[in-house]
């Protein structure tokens, strides 16, 4: 694990930021006024991890701004409207432009400039790796992972069309790069040749949920997240079938999240050909209240992902005291530490053994629950908002100097 990244301008005022349990770092910035615009579109509807991320950061940031600074959240859609007060204490721009049309113009033509659609901003922040066009603002991008480079065939839509061909150019031209983990930051630095002093790690923060009481009856085994190839759900179902063969009373498996692979296709991949329709259920996308209920009643959260830039469901599970079995790939070991059971996600037998072990060992479950709650407390939206605020002010100061 490499050292915490730093953003430094020694001639400016500096602030020490607590590194959420992973070390401290320093941000230094020009104390002048900064008007900030964040692309809030990922949080407009059916928030997946990116939507939760932008809403959490924007909400915490808005509450922490200096009196002369401002935050505006930007949205565009033809049919979905940004509700008033989506982010308390922030301004709003709600453009009636289809997302697909605006993204095509922004990604491929780098037009129109954001100044045509929104008030003046000194800093413009995109929540994906491609820049928002601007005539004068410092521009930041966010990289959540680089899976789109390695397995573009597993992506779809604009990600498949634009990210692999354009991301390197946009990231290298950005005035700052925000990442959701040190793992992702290291990948960006190594693969795009980005200097670490331009990269800021902003972890997602833990939810404000209380620790759950220990369930009196075994709940389901839970997977939570978008069902796409990298989430490795077919191997999870295969491992679950193996556990069910050995332990017929094993609780059901719940797959919660929007799906890019059909239920029939997923269930047909079990080598034994066993009919699992009575044992495996698919809930589709779940809102926050239902997500909390599922995490509160489950026996285990299992995340066998082949790649993760962070893994918000793991943090949510730890915060509530639900034991976690996780892949040892990507950023998941960084997030979970010793508070979960880590396995090789391509080893179906190891995954089955881990599930059976956690189900059968009360002492292990209670230990994982306690460690998870403690671990989750290291992740704070406020600490990440402080780091992001420093990155914005540093980028704005750099931009001002470069245009003089």
C-alpha cells in the first residue's frame, strides 16, 4: 500500500486532513473565493455506487464551504427533474437536455462549454473520467476504476463507446483527478502517468446507520450491487449450490441490484443442472430503505467481484454489523482489512467453504461483526469532503496562475 497522496503548494495556506485511518495528508490552497460546480447526474435516479458517492460528497461539502465560496449541482435530463433542495445549501441547475445527447456532445465534440448552461464556476468536477468542457474553469475528473480499459466487452453504452478511447487524453489534461481508493489512485498514476500530486483520494463515507441487533433466525445470503460480468455472480450461485448440496437447510440467496444478465442465464450456469429457482431470488434495484432492511436481516454479504474501485456495499454491511465475505481483488482488501473473509473470486470451492464456515461458526460471525463496525468508522464523508475542498482550491489557484 503506497503512502497517502498529497496536493501541495507550499506558498499557500495549508490544512492537515485526517486520512480516515490510513494516515494523514496535507492540502494547500489559495484562500480566494471559489465557485464550484459538480455534475450531479449520477444521483438523479436509481443511485448506484457512483450516485451515492456524488450525493454524499456534495452534501457534506456544501455544509463545510467557507462563507464566500459556493457549490452548484448540475443535472440534465429530458424527463427526470432534479428535486428542489436535493443538496441542502447548494445551488441547482436542472437543464432539460437528454443525458445521451449532452454526453455525446461533451465527450466527442467537447462542446458546448458549461458556461452556456450554468452560472460562472471556478472549478467544474465530472464524476467520471471524461472532462466537462469549460472556457475558463479548472476541471477535475473522477476515476472509480479502470475496468473499462481491461474488459471493454463487459461494459455498455457510453462507457464502451467513449471511455477506453478518450479517458487517457481527458485524465492527463485534467487539472485534478479524484479517486475513490488508494488502489485506484495507484492504477491511475501507473497506467496514465499522472503525478501523484494531482490525485486526491476521497473515500466514500459510512452511512449513518446504527449497528443492527443480532438476528434471532438465520437470514438470507446476500449479494448487493449491479449484476454485471465483473461482479462474478455466476460463480457465487455455483458456490451457493455446492453449499446447498451439503447443507440442505442453508438460507436462500438474494441477488439485489439491477441486472445486465438475465435470471435464466445466471441460473442455467450451475454445472450440476440443479434447479435453484426456489432458493435464489432476484429483487432488482433497491432503494436505500430496502437496502438497509436487507443488510439488517441477512446472514452474510458476499461480494465475489473480479474488480472493484471501492465496494460501497461492503462498507454498508460493516457499518451495520453484517459479516462480509469478499474477493481479494481490487480495492476490497483496502476497504475491508481484517474485518471480513477474503477469498480468490475465481475459486468456487474456496467461496463455498467460506460461506459454509461463516454460517456455521457463531464466534466467527460475532467477531466479524464487531471488527466490521470498527472498520467502517474509519470512512467519513466529512473527511473526504475536506480533502476534495482542498483539491478544488488548489486546482483553482493553479488555473489562475496559468492564465496570468
